[in-house]
């Protein structure tokens, strides 16, 4: 397909603020070329009648003038949608390049550092293929050799789903919106008032929160606390050479015992990490302790119980098995009967009441949806679902012989067997994420 045709399609999408042409025309990823072209023709007819309308005039003139190029761009709708997804990912590249340059600055790249950066790049919505390309380019420019023998977990297939719990290596072409995408970045920024001066990130990870917030809040000082030494070291390397580093302090520590005086910060933040902490109640109370009167606590958590999978229709058995898996994971995380508030993989919708128990006043809840939709084979879809199952099982320390885990793996096996491994379909999944804001009176 002509680069010009893809560029024209991209320009129209920018004008109408649409993800891609199919999205603009109300179509999904399973749409054929003929269906897409027919829908475009209807759009042209509509806009031809709107040329005198000031609201639609610019779009109408562009569409009429470039109709042939747009029609040609829909010869292969998937090429257009993939091009648009890659363009959207490109918006995150400055952050990714900054992080990679930081971890390469000492002339070495450890397996752990590369794994952390790769995981978070995918969370940003950057495809594995694009990430690997950028990593090679930046490593060559820095004169750093990449470890050729880096162990990569094998891809799960129907015959290996019930083996030891591992995280599979996804195909190089795999890409999705990720959960730390442009919409999530804006949602997170909206929770940080312009006048915020001091913020503590109670689970800083490798520094994505700092990289997202600080460039947009020039007066903000950021304290990142992380209880994983490897992640903390990676965060320091990734941020060290960035222009925001003068406003960053990184410290080892536990979220329930922060090295901060009472009322010392304007805001406390935890993003997708409450399942890592032994007693959530202690974390909520500590967040309430360190913020000043009038300050705020922001907790971002998912509800994985509400995760839904589709493959040419709803997968009722798989969705039910996944909810049972989440119940099993949460039960395993809550082993100690002395816990006041056990960790969970699905606390998103419950955060407001938990913050209230800590003496804070719930103020607002914002929602974000993690979602992916693509046309792919049953085999690739099964691999991706198996990867999510394995990740949840690992986080909850479930053994590979766990009955509930074996059941959902069998459901995935059956799906692959019944549909045929190479059958192509509309594969989708969705999970809600809640950003809850509470204030201190």
C-alpha cells in the first residue's frame, strides 16, 4: 500500500479525532475491505451535503479531495489500523528513549533492567517489536552490547498450558493499547492539581509515574519510595540523565512505614500495586498520615473480577473460569487471618470505602479501561489469555497443580481445540481500572 494513502488516512483521523478510519465509521476490526469502502462511500455522500456547514466544511473538503487515496487505504484495513496504532505508540517514544538511555548510561544492561523496561514499555502501549527496535538503536548509539543469550520464556501452546507457571514471550508483532496509554496518562495528570508541590509515590516501580507527571507539573517535587531494590535501581538509572531528575528523590522503603514526617506532602499516590503489600489497611493509614490537611491520596487499582474475553462472541465458560481464578488468587493472597485488609488483585471498586476507613473523605472516582481488540488466530488468542492467567497465578503464588488454575487452563485448551488453532476471529478483552481520589480534612 502507498505511504501517501496511509498518510492521507492518518491526516483525516487527526482532523476528526478518531483512532482510525474504522473507528470513525463505526466499524470494528473484523470489517472487510468491501464493507469499509461501502461505509466510506456513505460518509462521502453525507459530507458532500455538508460542504456549506461551517462545522463540517473542512472535513468535507478534505474527504472529497482525497477520497481516492482514502478508498485505496481501505484495500487492506488492517494495514491502516496497524499504522495508526504505531503512530499512537510513537507519542510515548521520548519517554521510552529517555528510560533506555538512562539504564544504558553506565555501559551495561542487566537482564533485570531490560525485563523491567520491556514490561513497562508494553504497558505504555508500545509493541514488543518497536521496543526491541528502539532498544537496539539506543544500545548501538551508546556502544553497549546487548546480551545475546538473554533467556526468554517459551510461548505457551495448548500442549504446555498445564505445565509450570511461566510468562510466555509474546509474538514480536503483538501490540495493544496497553493500560498506561495516552488516556491513562491524562487521567493520572488530572488527579494531580496544578498547585501540588510535593508528591510521594508509594510504589515508584521504575519511575513511569515521575516521567508522566513531572514534565507537566514544573513546580512539583517527587519522592519515589520502592521496596524492590532492583526496580529502585532501574528507576534511578532511567531518571538520572533526564531533565526532571533535579526534582526527584528515590528511597528504599515499605509503603506502610514511609521515611516522611506527618503532613509533609500534598499528595500520596499508588498505581496498580496494592496487591504487593501485605496489609492494605496499613498502607491507607500511612498515606493519610503523610499528607497535609487538605491534601489528597490517589489510588489506582483494577477490578480483574470484571475482566471479559470475547472471540467472535462472548466466551461464557472462559469468563466464569477467570472470575473463579481471581477468587482463588485473592484467597491465596489473604492467607494470614490477622490481616485487617488483605491484598487483592481486584480492589478497584472497593478503594473508596477503604480510604474512608483510614479517616479520609472520598472525593472522586475516575475510570479507565484496559482493552485490546484484534483479528488473530485462535492459537494466538489462547496464548495471550494463557499469559494473563500465568501472570495472575504468579502474582498470587499459586502452584501449577492448583485445581482452579488447571480448570481454566483446560477451558483455554478446549477453546483452542474446538475452534481450531488457525481459525481467525475477532479477539477482544477488557478490564476496568479505577482511580480513586480521597481528601484529608
